[in-house]
C-alpha cells in the first residue's frame, strides 16, 4: 500500500547506482512511490558527478559495473563524510558480503533484491544513521558545581565530602547518593519512599529500616568535634521522614 502524499518524506534524497537501466528505473520508481526523492547514476563517474551536485541521505550501489566496480568506488569514499551505502550484488557469497561490510558498506543485499526488502533495509540504515548522528551531536552535560552547606563542601564530580577543616570524609556509594538527595532538596520533608527511590534506586527493597540505618550512618559522618553534628543537619520529622535543614549554596 502506497503512502499518502501527506505522509511522504520528500526531503530524503537517495542515489541509485546501477549499470542496468531497467533495474535503475524500477528501483527509483518504487522508492519514489514510498516517499523518497530518488536520483540515479549508471556508473562511478556519474555517481561522483551527482554527489558533487547533491547531498544524499543514502546510496544504493551495485557492485558489478563495467569500468570501476562498486567495491572500488566504496573504497574511495570518505566514510566520515559520505552518506551510508547499501551494496547490491549478484554475488551472494558470504565472503563478498563480509568484504563489502569491512570496506565500509552499511548493508549488503544479493541481487535480484526484493523491492520491499530493499525499502526495509534503507529505512533501517537511515534510522541507525539518524540515531548515531543524534548521539554524536548531543550536548555534553554540564559539570555539576560544588555544593556547600554549613561549612561543608560536597563535590558531585569527584564524589568527595570535605568537612569545614578541609578533611575528606569517606562515604560509601549509598551514603554519597543519600547526601546528594538531601542537598538537592534542602528544607523539604523527604519521605522514606522518596529517599529509597532517589538514593537507592526504584528497584531497591522498600524497607523503612534500611533508610533509617543509612541516615544514622550519614549523621555520624557529618558529626563534628564542637558538639554539632549530623542531627543538626538531618532532622527527623515524626511520621513523615527526614529534612535537610541547612542552607545549600551551589557554585
């Protein structure tokens, strides 16, 4: 069933390279009917001329062409900038498929190719290419700044806690995540369920006692020699949970 005009992707341009004019036109017609803008080339020289004029999302490249064959053409492409390539060949041997893929082809189909299989392979390669491009272009998350509270410093990148005397306090992974949860939500009552999900993960065993024990350990780590300690920073709110009462400064 053909797509309606409203659903056609008329911005995706493909190049079909094949020395057989019948195959070129049949393939181009089928892909055009399924929403692609399609150009054709009869040989390597015409392919390069087309690529100099247009940008293509994908190339379907025949291997067995007179003069320069498809594998030789593939070898000359800059894989960092060239569009993805699907190779078509009457040679269906496994070794030829492997050679083509090792030389940079994104997929390999033996001729005669079923047009619907070719369409499915094109869509699959375009999806993979779009996903890879999106990952490559994704912005690098900004480094989290230092968190400061009551003279203490918490380094989210180095995963270190420094007391007011600049002494590093060793925290377990669970204690670090628990403290990060508190400093990210200061002066708010956090239920035990909230702390379990954020500090221990949604798959953690949901036992209130597990959170109470971890809070107790964290309070001991936050204790100081002047009599002030973790109890002053992490307050128990009866029947509700815990509250981190210090002001948190981020910089």
